[in-house]
C-alpha cells in the first residue's frame, strides 16, 4: 500500500458519568481520530488515546498531533508499505511518543486487513470468536455507591471488575466489597499511587483473594516492583511500566510482576503489542488488554488484539453504552453475558459513523 491522504480530527465526546482515578476526574474524552487512504482508495482508521493532560504518560492530545504532523505523517505519506510490521521500523528514529505512533499504525493495519480480505483479528493471528470482558470502575462518592455499581455490573454479566484505589481509599474499601461480594472476580488498580513505604498497606490486600494489584508503584519502575512482588502473595500487574518489548523482557527477568496489561497506545502499536503478547506467552505470564476510555475505533482495535491466545484474563473493553451516549461506529460494541463477539468481516469489523464523527469534530486537517 501507499498512503496518499491522512486526515486528523480532534474529537470531543461527553461521557455518561465522570470517571475518577488517583490522578483526576474525566467527564468528557478528547482524542484524535486518524483516517488514512491509500492509492487504491482503501480507508483505514486509528484512534489516538492520549489525554489532554499528561496524567497517564508524558503524551497529550496536542503533542500527539505535533508528532503526527511534523514527523510521523511525513515518514509514511507516499511510502510503499508491504506489511504493517514495517511501520515500527520506519518510526525507529523517533524516541517514545508511543500513542502517536500507535494511532497511525492502527490505520495501516486496518487497510492491510481489508486488502488481504481478513478481519483485523485474523491479520494479527487471533482465533477467538468471542472475548471475555471486564469493566473498570472509577472512585465513587461513597463505598455504598461503589458496591451498588459493582452489583449492577455483575447483573450485566461482566467477568471481572477492576476498582481504583489510592492511599486512604484502599483496604477498608476492599474489605467492604468482599463482605458483600466474597466471590466477585476482583482486581485493584493503583495508577502508581504508592511507594515501598506503603508495603504494609499493600500486604493487607493479600487476604482479599484479588486477581491482581495493578501498577502500585512508580510509572517507570520495574526494580521496586520486583521487591514488592517478593513480599506479596497477590500477583502484581504492570501497566505504565511496560512501554515496549524490552521493558516486558526485563520485568519478566527481574520477577517484577505475575501479569502484564497490554495497551496498544502505551506500547506504540499493534505490532509491538503482539510481540509483547508472544514474549509473555513463552514465559507463562498471562496478559489482558487495558482500556484508555477509547471510543469505537480504539475499542475495535482492542477487541482484535484480545483475540490472541494468551489474553486469558478479561480486559477493560466494555461495551460502547457503558461510557458513551452514542459511539462513533456502527454497530456499537455490545456486551452479551460478559462477552463481545470478535468481528469476522474484513478490517476492524465496524463502520465509522461519519454523521456522529462530524458532529463531534472540533477541528480537522488533511495531509496529502
């Protein structure tokens, strides 16, 4: 393929309910939507997941657009690309900026899947017909409100629930949940809110039969996590610490975790995500697909990735209606009894809803 036109749109989507973590509250999601067209007229779509502020990583919506416009798009435009795996090599001179890279690489994968008459899942090597789905719950106004919300999610069939924690909002909250829901498949996510000085607090979580504790320590750490993992019975899951295959390899060698969360944007694209998946499979480290409050395009890419065999734990890819009044794809992503069916049609398997996209677009620019 040879990309001849790339359109970048700035989208703003209101959320059904505010989402609160240890680093702040989000009540609307702003993101970039990438539309790439090759010389044959095939159109592929990607989604940039960076937030408007550098809460999660150093990337933001504005830095993503800067990287796309000034570096990444010029590298790809009018370049002959035989396979999407080549995009990572083409971008190798650009340090980090993983979310920017992933957004446009995703569009290339979509085009490739369509032109080879495969679903994106098949193009990646996935073979699942449906994937298990969990849900991520932000910090609520009260423990009672949190428990009511968890019960509602169980009724909907979600296979596991992730609860956000932070200092002084941790052990007693989980104790209350377990008193009401002793058998709930439950994990906690700290978003790097703790240090090794909080060892005793984190050790108290061991009694609650959690699936895992996600990213308790610093965003760039694998050394202290190894020290902590040796003191815990519960598996540590690394998220922010894993931005590449090499990060994953070193974390596994150090014993820093028992589980890895793979996010396409965080690791720089589907090619790198698949490499990390394969490495973890070789080392008997289970993986799951994390969420970044994606709209429909990003959600479709997550579904395709999760069809790979070592995604053995339910991911955060909830249905469209969980977050959005109206998604930017048709049909919307639907959860049925805790499962999402993996599309079998060529490409991402969902059709972008241009009417909704146009209504939500703040600005756009065409590169050719």
